[in-house]
């Protein structure tokens, strides 16, 4: 069945197209890379329908989401705001409010609530005789006094009330997250997902992360500072990054068609669901982020359980760069698999298998 479509608005006003696939189970939030759009995940969603409710969204600049024209609109901070907007849409946090009262199952057998408005008898006061009239002069609540919220627990006897206008603390303020989601991402989807995954304010809302062919730019920035053979190999694999930083030529290559032919020689692929704007707008992702984070990387760590999937024939990202994450994600697993960079498109069954195994492993650890 096709997904239902909705729209959310990010912090800067960018509208994002969100697609929710029919399914059962926890939410699996999928983020596509460059130059794809959310349609990349349709085959994976179909295979996981019995296990997850799959949600995907068009990253800004791709598909049916808005296409900001400025390069500065594509920074990792903006992309994190997009992620959080979608997360709030599909797995909202509890609204601030008064905690739920204790369950009636925990009350003593036979206990009953006093009549509405009745005052508690003083400690040690004698019980009134059966049929005795109510004492006169019992104070009525002041006119216009606010009613307590439905279901709110009674305050202890003699306890002062809250000041006017005060509100109960938010569950988020106490560090409690609602309905943590699993995150699956590929290529630039993974690169941008590392930003919220390593954000302490968001980690409690993320149950696990499966990253395919997309390292953190900050982690990569530290990695390339070590002069090894792996560093040299990755720099050779990264030639296209420098190409995408050239003015106007990359856009011309996509529009004229010769860039498609060149990249398909590296790894053949069929992508009828892509639009020309997916290719041209996404170049801004490179220009807005890569050099900045490689030159001045941040130390970004996470406690989220991470599975780093490294296709062994990836022509763009080396296995070493994808799997060298233990320093940053101590609760991580690495899996080198057969295949190339476009694994979600060419082998969705393998992606579905990896998602099931990782999330079940995480559930077992939590149990």
C-alpha cells in the first residue's frame, strides 16, 4: 500500500514532505541520502511492514519538500532542525502537565473518595454520628477559584498550593523521552543523522541507529588527521567532494547528462524516482558542510546503540572510515557486507535483515 503523506514545518519555515507507511510496531524513521528522495525507502518499508511503522521524509532540497535557494540553508544544524521537526510530528513528547494519579489497583481495598468539596477531618477528630447534620458555617470555595485538573492527585493536608500561573515540570525536563524511534539512514542521510544522534538533548528519544555508507563528518575530520594508508585511500575515493565544490560545473554536468554517465561507471544504478532538482539542490549539502567539519571537527559522542554497515565495494566511502567509530560510539556494532554504495536501492532485503537483527539485539539488551 502507498504511504500517507503529511507536511511538517521546520524551525526556519522550510516545509518537509513526510510519508508514513502502513505497518505495526515501533517507528523506524528513514533518512535518504544524495541524490535520492524518500521514495528510496519504499521497498524496505514493504519488507518491514510486519515489524515497524516506517516513516520517511524528503530532505530539504529533495522530492516534494521545499528547496531553499541559499547554501547556508543546508548546514547540519538546519538538517538537525528538520529531523527534530519530523520526530516531534511522528513521535511527539508528552505535553507538560501534572503527573498521572496512582492507579486504582494500588489503592487499599474498600477505599472510597470523599464527596466533592468535603474537607478532611482533623487528625483524631471523632466521627460524626449517623444522620447528624452537617456543621453550619463550612467555608465555600472563593468565587472564581480555579478548579483542579481532572485526575490530579490531592495535595498533602496543609500543603501550600502552587503560586498562581505555575505549571508542572515537563517530562522532557526530567530527561524522559516518549516513544523512542529507530533511525535508518544512508549516505548523506547518515551523515546528517549523526548530528542528532550525537546531540545529548535528543539521544533519549532515539532507540537505535543503523548507518549505511555515511560517516559523521566530525569523526572523519579526526580520522584524516592520522596519516595512514587508509587516510590516503579515502582521499582518493573522495575526489567527487572536491568536484562538487566547483562553481556551476557540477550543476551543468547533471543537466547535460554526462555526470550521470560518469557516476554510473563507478557503480551502475537505476533511479527513475529521482528528479533533476534532487541532483542539483543536494550539491549544497557538500558546499555547506564538508570543509567546515573536516577542518574544524567537533568531538561528538553518543550512547545510542549504533550499527555501522559498510558495503565492501563502496566506491565513495572506504570501509575503514565507516567502521572506525568505537571512540565516538562505544555501544556500536560494525558489519561489513557484500555490495556497493547503493545498497538500499539494489538490495532492500539485506537492509531489512540488518534492521531486524540490530533492533532485536537492542531490545534484548534493554530487556
